[in-house]
């Protein structure tokens, strides 16, 4: 299963591409006012690095928080729009451990709306 995992719940934003529960590529950077643009740019770079197309993704996962309002909103909206536009499943995850988040993507039901937890 190919998926993208977006985590904007902390000051360091993370985007990872995962294939069969293994992280293929991951980008981390300090989130700032350009987070929305940077999320899509980083994702595009990563897809190019591994030779994937957006359409090949099976699921989109996003961290539900807790976190700061603007950053979480940016991650959740980006993930939701990706899932909706691609016709792919959306899953919300939590916690700080990437391996556990990947397990959650497989174990949890798909959602239509991410229930965000703000700080």
C-alpha cells in the first residue's frame, strides 16, 4: 500500500511517502507562514525522487493533533483535498512515532472528516 503521511502538529512539519509500511522518503522542515505552499512543493519533490505519481497513492494520512490551529488546519485541508481530488481514502493518525502512525493508517477506518484536536 502506497501512502502519504502529513504531520503539521508540531513546529517541525513532516511529510513521508510509505510503501508497504516502509518509509521510502521523508522530509522535515521548520513550519512557517508558507506551510501550505511548502507542503505541496515537498510532496511534489518527494514523488519525483521515488518516481511515483499522485494517482498511485492508495491512502492519504494526516496527523489530527493536538497542535496549533493554523498549522493543523493547513495539514488537514491539504490532506483532505488530496484524498478527495484523487478519490483515495483519508485516515487520521496521532502520536509522535512514525512507525505507530503507519500502523494506524492500516488499522483505522477511513474518515470523511478529520476530528482535529487543538492545543
